[in-house]
C-alpha cells in the first residue's frame, strides 16, 4: 500500500511539474510578444528624446546593442530562455542589477503587503458570506450584498486614492506612502514602522478582494441550509449555531478555500495599481517601471515569478482538498 501511495505521489508531482513548465513557457512567450509589440522605444523612454538626438551614431549603436535591439525577436527569446533554464534571469536594463536580485528585494517588500491583504480578504469574506447566508433576506443580508456589489464595481486605484486622501492627507493618522519613513535607511526601520506603512495599501487590496469570496460563500451557505440533511437536523431540534458549525463549515470550507487560493492572482494584479498610488516599492511598481521602460529581462522575470506563485497557490489548494474532504481521498484511491 505504501508503494502504491508513493507511486501516486510521484505521478502527481511529475504531472504538476510538466503542467507548470508548459504554463510558464506559454506565459513567457505571450509576455515577450506583447513587450516587443509595444510602441514604446526603449532608448527614447530611458535616455530621452533630446539627449538621444544629441548622440552620435556610434553611441546609439552601442545602446541598441546593449538593449538587444539588433537581434531578431525569436533569437532574443531563445537566448533569454536558454539563460533562464541555467538559472540566469539576466540583468535589468533599468536597475543595472541582476534580475534575480531586483525581484528578491521587491518581492520582500510586497510579501507583507500581499499576505495581509490575502488574509483579510479570506477571513472577512468567509464570515461575511456565512452571516449573509444565515440571515438571507433580512437587512443584514441586504447590507452585506450591497457592500459586496459596490466594492466589486469599484476600481482598486480609486479606493486607494480615497483612503490616501482621508487617512493620510485629512486625518494624518497614517503615512502618505512608501514602505519606510522618508530619510531613514531601510536597515534602521522597525517592524512596526513597516506595518504602519503597509496598512493602507494592504487594507485597500483586502477590501477589494472580499466581495467575490463573500458572495460565493453566501450562495454555498444558502444551498447547505436548504439541503435535506439540514432540514432533518432542524426537525430533530438542533439549534442554528450547531447546524452552521457541524454542517455549514464543513461543506462550504472547501469551495471557499478554492476561491481564496485562486484570489492570489487578483491580489497580485491589484497590487500593481495600488503600489503605484502609494509609491510602495514592491513587485507591482517594479512591473510598471519595467513595462514603461521596455526592460524585457526584468518584466519577463517578474511575470514568471508571479505566475509560479499563482500556480503554487492552486497546487497547495489541491493538496489540502484531501485533508478537508475524505471523499476526494477515497475517489483518488479508486
């Protein structure tokens, strides 16, 4: 039995590795094509039209060689893919540093922000959905649904601007931006100061991600409360709290968890605009900088890393399925 279990585990890991490789390959090709189809000129965007016009032909040729503009697009992609498979993500054309180092620094800044937003959206969305499902049709349900629909139709950058205006400009209770206080070295910043600077962008991302989980959990909770076994439990005299804890949580936790891990991509995508509003030096702001400056190595590296994070989140959800729902383990054995 142990051998069969090990064989299934090896097959599952191998299948997911192949799937991840194909996914990252497709993502890298699409990203490379879109960047090369961009109308932006890397030299003009980073050097400036005035300075570019004053350069000699030799200087312009050296810059074009440095930016890889002399090589055909297919050859540039193959060169990048070969180096990437060797563990070399290239050198950022804007930061003049290895792409792996730039991504590591920016991702460390964004990690706290994304983690707080992810937990906020999951926890509050889950419990608001349960509350709306229990009190279906009441004023509590209408308020929660109205809030969810309103937030779902509100752009993240607009909400970020609103929070920035209210809490940073008018009330002056939170920093106006950045990840550390102005004029202070990063090594001398405390954890509390980093948390304080991450509150506004994290809350913005968390609030925008609550609506989908809330509405989805509400519908699942209503289905559970209208099921035959819950009606039978009510006929036996069980209280609503017992029914929700014993039957509701177990049946809605799995789809809520699936949606929560799928929301990683939405939070990462929303961080691009939110970090721009709050001037937060994270991975999202680096992606915008790389896109506007046609920094292909950095943009490709950020795209691959974020796609891998999303894929990893979905894989973790698949692993946890078996622990939450025993029926899936039994089905896999069969």
